[in-house]
C-alpha cells in the first residue's frame, strides 16, 4: 500500500465508530424538518436514499382490507384515499442512519408497527401486542445476548430495551454473532443499538456502554421505569450474581440461556422474592468473591452452576481443553440462535402472564432429534477366569512333599500371607493367590486381576509378586524362620510363580540393609502429595542404594538436580497421556483400576479409591470427565488432552530425589527379584521418614517399542514414545537389554490420610 493511499484511508475515518447509535427522524410535513433534511443533503453528498414508501403503503392497504382480492388499480386508489397526497415524499418519516449514510423512507410509527408485526397475528394477538409494547426489557451481555436482543426486537416484545456491554468485536466473535466484518473493533453495544434501529427505529434503546457495574446496576433496573424482565448473558460471574440480587430486590424476573443443550434458567423474583439466586446452586457465595477470576478459575464455579452431569459431551471436551488447545469457552451460532428463540418465546409468555414457573429447562435438539447408532466400543474388555482351587491343586500335583518341616501354627502362616498381601501392586490389583499344601507355600499369579495394557508380558505383575515374596521373607526373618524360594518351579507354567519352603536356607540372605524393615510393612504407602523439597542428603541416598542393591543384580540410579527432575517429569507426563489416550489403557485406568465411590472401594477391596489420591478438586473433576468413553472419543479425534504433557512435572521437580531401579535382564525372574529390591527400598524410605510415589508409566510402555516392535500402538504413539525414550536414555543411560523395574520419587511430606483397601485373607490364602 502506498503512503498516499494509506493517508486517504485514514482521512476517511472521520468519526468515532462508537459515537453514532441513534438515527435521526425527518417528517417533511413539518417545515422545520424539511429544512433540516435539505441542509443534510447539501452537506453530505455520500448519502444513499432508499425510498420504498409505495411498497409499504401497498402492504398497509392490503392489511386494512384482508378479505378483498385487490387489483393493482384498487391498491393505487386506496393509497390515494389514505394519504390524500400527490407527492408521497411528504408521507411518513425519513430516517437517517449516520453510521451507514443511509436515508430510508418508512411509514410513521403506528402504521410501521402495524405492517411490521402483521405476520405475528394471531400467534400474538393485537391486545397482547399492545401489552408487549409497554414493556421494558434489559439485556446484559451482547454475545449470546445480541441474538436475544435482536429476536426480542424482531418479535416486538417490548417498547424499550436496555442493553449493556463494555466489550468490542473481535474476529473470533463472528462464529456466533451476526454482524458485518466492518464492525471489528466496534463495541458490541454500538452494533446492537444500530441493528435494533435498522430493524425498528421506534423502539427506545438505552445503552450502558460500561457494561453493568455496582455503580449503575440500579439505574439499569429502575431508572425511568422499572424493567419488566431481565435477560442476563454476561461472562462476569460477580455481575451474574449481583444483577440477580438486585433483580430480586426490585422483584424483576430473570431469564438466562447457557448456550449448551438449550438450557434455560427462569427465576421469577417478581412472584417469589425469596427465590434463591441461581436456584441456590452457589449457596450464599458473595459476588465480590468472584471478581476478576481467570477463565480457569471460573470453570469450577461454572460447573456448580451448570452441572457436570448435564453438560453436553462436546462442552465437557471443551472444558478440558480450555487453556490448552482452545483459549476460552466455545459457543456456536446454532446454539445461540436456538437460545435466542427460546428466551424470546419464554420472555413473551412471562410478560403476558402466561408462564409463572421458576426452574431450569432444556430444549436439547441432540436428544430430541437423534438417530440411534450403536458404535463399537473403542476397547472390549478381556475377561479372564479366576484361578480355582482345583486348578491350583492340579498345577502342584507333581510337587514333592516339603522335607524340612511345616508351619504347624496356622496363625503364623496367616500372618506371613497377610504381610504379603500388604505389598504394593500396580493399580492395587493384588495379583496373588497363595496355596499352602504339602508343607509348602505356593504363590500363583492371578492374572484375572492384573491383565492390563500396562502389564506388558506380565512384568508389572512380576514386580508386584516379587514385593509380596519379599514381605514373606522379611516377616519370616523377623520370626526367626528361614525360607527358601524357588521361582517358576513347574516348567512351562508361569501361573505358579514361586514355591516357598520353610526351615530351609533362604536363597536371598538377609543383611543389615533389611533388618527391621518388616516393622514398616503396614506403614508403607503411596504418597502423591506435592511439597517443595530440598535434594535428599547423600547418606539417605546411600542407605536406599544399599537396601536396593542388597538383592543380587539390582541397581538404583538417582537424580536430585531440578533440570533432570523436570525432564523426567515431562517424560512421565507424555507417556501417561499416551496410556490414557490408548483405548485399552484408558479402560484399565478409569474402569478397571479406579474406585469412584467408597462403596465401590469396599465392595472390591482392590483398585485405587479416589479418596486415596488426595488430588485437588479441579484435577478430580478432570479425571471424572476423562473417564467418559464418549468424551475420550472426541479427545482422540482432536488429539486433545495436551495438558497431560505437563501433569507430572510439579511432582517431579518438588521431589527430594527420583530414581530408577534396574535388573540385568528383561526376564520374569529379573522382575520378580527386582520387585523384592523395590520393596526393600520402599520400606527403607519409610523407615527414614521419606514419602514415596511410584511414577512408573514409562516403564509400562517403553517395553512395547524396545522389546515388542510397537505392539498395539499407533504410529503417532510410537513416534512420541520413541522421542520420550531417547530423552529417558540420556538421563539414565544403559543397556537396552536391562530390566527397567521401577521409577519413583521420594520427598519429605505429610502422611496420607486414606490408604488403599486390601483383599481379605480368605480371598488370597487357601490351606489344604
């Protein structure tokens, strides 16, 4: 663009675009108005003239003669009789719209209204139209409210409309607000006022260009006559409440459209001044408490208002994506227009005393107009039969009788297995069953409890089973009972994991590193709190290393500096997201592992009780939303849930240390022994007063690309995991053939309040 052309364009902007909101009226039958209009036309050569008064008069005379089949000649004769004028320029009124330089010739007020509203009859009777003409309506907020205001005006549900909004148009508003792109940067209030005037210049428009504030709310509601109804559609939660408090004080009914599922709120403060604001959904929350909230801070409050269960699926997805893939709450033109129609229809009935209810109502087209389609689930759960006692007996039928003696006191046996049942397990699935027979204690893998996406080749289960074995060993050692452990004693049958003999020689000798650890079996717990920590002292890390590496082949590698901790947290977050985005992984976490109520937790005594997570309400809300399979289908389609890519970083960077436990090889035996090493370490951390949290998702999924060629993963998941794996190997370099058993964090923090429940002894121990 040349500078000269730019200057010409700038000079054309000769007025404040927000300063012109009212049209000017000229009745040529009044000599003064004729002089004024003549002067205007001389001064402004750019004015466009629109004179269709003859067409309007034609409609008028036909309306006045509804039962007659008038010819064009009849119409012309009736117009002459009606106007008594040869020059129709002097009939009616000329309306000048200064913002568009348009001069329009229309019928004067009474005839204009009669013709413009003629097709309302008899859905709105003449008597009702006269009543509505006397009404004053206020509209707060002119995004959704713009459509409401214009629909109210088109239907002529009022003679005066007060509108309030402080905001201006952005291009992103045009997905739902009907106006021209030349209005970008113009105030929503100005645009609405102009469009109302262009529809019906005789409706009185009162503008509140600062929006609604504590200082002007009373004026808005009662100045120059009290409002008969208020439509509230603003984004400011404090004004949402304040305006209702004041409306209740002045006995003014309130109506609101939420732009989701056609939800309409009606509050008849005119009929019931004691009716609770917003149906009491926010209790007695002071409006001042809601001032200046960010979009993220508004979400929990909005959920209390709208209700998580009543939101549409797409709105729930959008709720999760605000601040991530989208910047603010979405709205659609279709919903806005439907809402405007429903609000207008409801408002008219209220103003005509045809509706007296308060409450919340839905006009949800998706549930009214629908097609029943049964979609295949993203993942069909695999149901495995539990090991029966007969099956366990069949597996050990060829086992020899124990030669070194039996546990004669069954209470001792029960105590040992009870201690084993307190071991940690992935998702608290407790994948063990024990059978005492032939003077031996047999440990079986109960795969029906542990089968999951994360338990690739059963390695997570073997880690848990190793921890259970370690508890038996520590508990037996405390009671001066020596044991020997034989892993996978039956060839080609991995269901039988271990055979334990008593009064024999323990294969993994107890050392000073494991002394007294049995005392912490029942105080050991998973702690997910986030507390700022200093790096763990070297002597603490040395003691944890000694406990871990007292198991032959076990190694532990620690990180304490903030940069690597943050990098580990990012890796964990990326992998956690992949796990939750994968249909099988999603099912496992939300439907197999999680226990959403206390009743569920007590009924199963497995899985993760939501109360044990001790996470903030907003995170809990997000988890509940992500648990919905329909929501996840949409999230996958948009590649959403990007927020998860940073979810574990705060926990990581606020750790005293993070560590990786490895074994020499990726084999079942290595993972069982690795589980024993992890349990020793975890108990030692508890003994030292450190909280402990597994963060093991990377070790669940990395094997699928390292050892399984990307088994059951999409190309995108493989790419993301490969990148995360490369970063992980830079932090923890080593042989790809090693067994990466456990990833964890330790920190100083308060104890957990709620602990996961465990299966009863009768569920896990069988005695022949």
